[in-house]
C-alpha cells in the first residue's frame, strides 16, 4: 500500500526550491487580479440566496450567516482595493498567499454549513436553489483561486463534497443527479487547476534554466562576464573586492597538446578554483581569464587569492599528462556606494598587468619531460609560499 505522504506528493508534487520564490510572486500577482472578482461574486451569490430564503428558515441561516459572509467579503474587498499589497517581495507574497488560503477555507466551510442548513429548512420546491447558489459560488471561487493550487482544491473539497453527500443521502432522485453533475464539474475544474499549476511550474523552470544558461560559462559552468557585471552593480555591501586571475602557460598547453586538452584543463582549473573560492563569486571572463568577487577589502581578497594560487600551482592530471601551469592575479576594491563595474574591472586589470610584468620566464612541464618556454610563470606570492 502506498503511504499517504507519497500519494500526496504524486498528486500534488512540491514546487522545486529554486523557483519557490518566483511561484509565490506569480501566485500573488494573479491572486491580486482575481480577488476583487472573487469577493464581488461571493457577495452577489450570498445576497441572492438570502433573498430566496424561506420565512421558516432559522434567523441564523436566513440572515446571520449571509450578513456575516457579506461583511467579511466587503471588508476584504475594500482592503485589497486600497492596499494593493507589494508583489515584489517573495516573503510577503508567501505570507499573503497562506493567509488567503486560510481565509478562503474558512469562508468555504461557513458557506457550506449555511447552504446545507438552508436546504434542510427550505420547502421542497425551493431546495434546489440553495445547492445551485452554492455550486455557482464554489466553482467561481475555485476558478478565482486557480493560481493557488492548495487553496482552490481545498475550497472545492469543503464546498462540493459535503453538499453532494447531503444530496445523495437525503435528496430526491433529481437531487442525486444534481450532486453527480456538481461532482463532475468539480473534477474537471480540479484537473484544470492542476494542469495550470504544472504549466506555471514548467514555465518558471524553463525561465530559470534560461537565466542560468545566460549567466553561465558553457564550458566550466562558472558565472560569466554578464553575471559578474550584474553582481558588482547590484551588490549592496561595501567595501567589495575584485580579483582578476590569468593563467600562465595555458597557451602553451593548447599549442602543444591541442584545444581538447586545453578545454579539459580549464574545467579542472575551474573545479579547483571553485573549491578554494569559498563564498566569493567565481566567474570565467573568457579564454584563460577568471575573476573573484567578494565583500571585504583588498587585503582580505589578497589572502583568498594567495590560497587559490597555491592550489593552482599544483600539477594537473589531464588525459595521462601531468601539466603544471601558473597564474597571476590583480586585486582592486570599491568602497563607495555607487561602484562602477567597468572602473573596478579596469583597476584590477592594471594590477594584473603589474603582477605579470614583475615575474620571471618559466616553463610549462608535461610528464614526458618536454618543456616549452613561456613568457610568465606562477605569481611571486604563490611561488614563495609553494616553495616553503
């Protein structure tokens, strides 16, 4: 037997964590557009049903509950029209969505109790009207809540199931047919709600994947130049520090062993850098040039870069070849609130040029023992620390 949690997860699969915030925002935006229609429909249906109530119906069913529901609907409608909650804050949207689910379920339970009570007290020739009012109200409410899967399905369950059971157990033959039609309509609407949810999740997942691909380097899966620029412009912490890191000896690897080996070396370099980067944003800017972006000053970034350069100084095993390369780094920082990304990149690039110009000629070594002269080797800092 399939456990209930497993069965529920199959029927109502959870929203992927990477798009959960976007789902909350989209649900809130759609709910905000549908809420006025939802409350106006509910108020109209309740007032019509109240006017159709029999004089023999107890006051609580004839006027008490309808007036309560109408007042709640009016207050909520005016609140939504006046406040228009912010739909740019995912946390606030999630909280409003949860509150809307609770309120809608409460209203559904109250309206169902009212409809069933009114049905029992109504004369036989008028009973069908109350179930009709309830069916119209519940289907309209579920449609308005369709972007919120749980709220819509819960509303249908609380509204349709009890009234259908009452009709089947205590109603006439025509009442049972009405209950069957109501159940079929609710099933079709439920299917539509689930399909709409699946389509929304699929759309947001595709958007998320496209955004990742647009901000990622296709070879190493690191962030690309576009993502780095945006991170520098959107960072709200100061100071921030940027390091540009350029591989030394990579061109010789490409020339000696081909671009396939060079690409594998870049992937291995990216993996090693990712392990040493910590919480910094690691990006590949193109070719053999990488960058690190982190909050903090230039001294903290230099310590981070020293550790990373030591890691890169260790040989790489690529297709049975042991390749040794080096790297150079230039560090710059920004302390002002309005940090210009291009200026920060330019400052780091100048420091990188100084670091590369200050180093001696070295060679790139392969396991075969062959060497190929290079213009630059490992950075002085990395070479000194590695030699200790």
